[in-house]
């Protein structure tokens, strides 16, 4: 199928990424279109009957008890968007913005929001044709939905604000004209339906989760290379050890390590050189596995939220009810995203400790200090470890949970907020630091393998090593290290190491 079908109920992480990063188009199912139209017909009926309904005939937040006459409906909705569009900070990346749009489309297609079908189609056309609103990353409390950033998305639908079209920034009006998409004038309920929701935090968190899952596999590859560099003992990964504890992530990681290292002549068995390794080597399955189990839990919560109705009020056409509630509150995502930050940070923590064992001559089992032949004249990988240490220390600060904070807003009408969007952004920053630390470990391990006197590497570690060496040569004498780090990190960004290893040994868990 050359498009992803959207019905509000079946979006998963892989199809989400297909749309946001691989530019697959989306199409509303017929059933979704019928549900949206049915809800809209009921909203029109309520307006004609002059019913008092929050967001249809009233103001917002603390102004919910202020009645708005029908003739002011369009003005009310426009004022909502322009007043709420007060995000600040750097723009969200294109994939994150596409995720916001896709998630909002999916939520609205459930038929509980009362939006016009034509308005929803406008958002679908924008996504499919590549009109990407410029959405500032900061300004959401993550409780009344991601109000400020989502308002910036709606500005573009109205032909206001700024957007990017074909990689070029311009006014939204121009972007919509170039893409041949008519701008819209919002009417009753529509502004609220478009900005009441958790789609910004969920998009940021979902992308971070996807990248984190890939990094958890890359971490197993990094650890395997380090084990070879340090003649690590593979007995600690015996299935019997992990079976008697029973955790899925731990068992999966141990299995990964043994598969990656199969046929390696650089690893050792218990008692050949030493009886047991340090924790950062021996306990890799326990540490990596715990993070994998956390990622599995977080994925479950994210995919529920990706298919959730999260605005307010919600319209239940069959029951002829419009009910105000709190599905916009980000707490169900705020806690998982704080967990995501911690789980990812731990991957970097143990990676940096493995790196330290390679560069420290007291711990490296005979490798030259800082992985350089002419130490003193050359510093080798000395400052690579410094940089990794700086990143893991920064992660410890960033891993402080955002969700334990709250601050009242809207004159205490909205007196508990989730800070889930901040949690998602912090988790993403940690993920990017983790990727860099793993890059540094991988570079150090390849250097150490060469200095050790490269023998036969494992079935899985060999293609990873060869891929790195195609881009980055052995460090014979000091050179600008950040260039090597940046070059190697590109492999991780593209998930190239995982792909290369999986081609040889099958899927990693």
C-alpha cells in the first residue's frame, strides 16, 4: 500500500515513522470520514438550538462561563488561535512537526471532536503535500493539551504565521498557495478541537522512543566490540544465568551478545585470563535489558496515546451528549517520558564506563594508555572519554523528572499540569547525548581492537567494525577528533550498524 490508512484506531510506531520520516502519504478511511461528518452534524444542531456548550458557545479556560453569541463564533475561534500562538524557542524539526500533524489527524478522525470534514482534509493535504508549519518547541504546560505549539500549526491552516514548503521558509499564506491548498476560516468548536490535545509531546516522545529502541540495539553492538577489545568473558551471557532471573530484556540482550560475538577469537572463557569481568562488561545484559523492558512499557503507552481522543469537550453523537472532561491532560505521557529519559541515560552511563576501561592502562588489560602508541606526544582518546563523561553528567541533570512539577494556570482553573512536553524534550536531548556516547565507545573499541592485534571478530561484530573502518581510519597520531566522532555518529543516526549486523545474524532483540 502506497499510503497509510487513518481511522483513529490503528496507528502504530512503524507506520508513524513511515509518514514522518519517509514521507508516506495518509488517507482517511471511509468509516472515519463518516464519523467525522456525523459529529459535525450534531455540533451544527447544537449551535442552531443555542445550547450552552463549553467551547462552542462559551469562552475558554476561566472564561468558560462567558456566553458567546452565534454571530461571534468565527471570531471566537480565530481569537483562540492567535492568542494561544505564543510558543518560543527553536522550531521543532520537520519530522516532529509531521508527527504532530499526523497525530492530530488521527485523533480527529475518531469522530469525537466535531470538526468539519473539510477542515480535517486541509490538514491531510498539508501533510501529504509537505506544508510544514513552523512550531516553536517551548511554551506548553502539557495539560490543557499542547495549546501554544498546536496553535502555531493551526495558524498555517488559516494562512497566517510561518511555514516551510520544500525546505524553504516562507509565510503560511505563500506556502499554502504554492501547494494549492485553500486556507480555512474556523467555525464553532474547530479551533478548540485542533489545539486541545497531547500531540506535540507525543510526537517528540514517539520519535525519541523509536530512536531509543534502535540505540538499545546499537548499545549491544558497542558492548560486543568493547568485549573483544578487552578480551571479555562470554560465560556471563550464558542463557542459564538469565533464564533463572527471567526478565525479557535481560535475556534478549544476553542472547544478542552471544550471537554478535559468535566465532570471535578475541573473547575469552571463564578462567582463561581472569575469573570474571567488571560490572560494566559482565552486567551488560542486566543494565541494557532493564532499559529495553522500560522501552517496551513506554511503547505500549505511546501507541495507546497515538490512537486516543484527547480534546475537550468530547462529542458522543449516539448518546446525544457533549461532555467536558480532561483527556487533554498529559500525565499518562509525562510519566512514561520521564521513564524514557532515565532508561536512555543508563545506556550512556554504562557505555562511558566501558570506554573508560579501554583508555585507562590500569584497567585495559595491556592496551596502551589512551589507545595511542606514542603516549605523551599524542593524547589519543584521552579527551574522548572526557567528552563522554561530560555528556553522561549532563544526562543526570536532564533525567530529573519533569512530571513532579506543576504550576497553576488560567487563574487556577487549570491548577495541575503535567509538564509532559518538557519531559519529552528532555528525553530527546538525552537520547542525542546517548547516541554520541555510544559513538565514542564504538570508535574507541575499534581502535583498541586494532591495537590489540585484530584477530577474528564475531559474526555480528565483524560487519560493524568493517563499516566503521570504511569511514574512519585507525588513529596513528593525533587529529581533530570531533570530525571522527561526527562521521561515526552518522552511522548511528542512519541505524547503519544495526542493519549491517542484522544482515549477518538476523534481527536483534
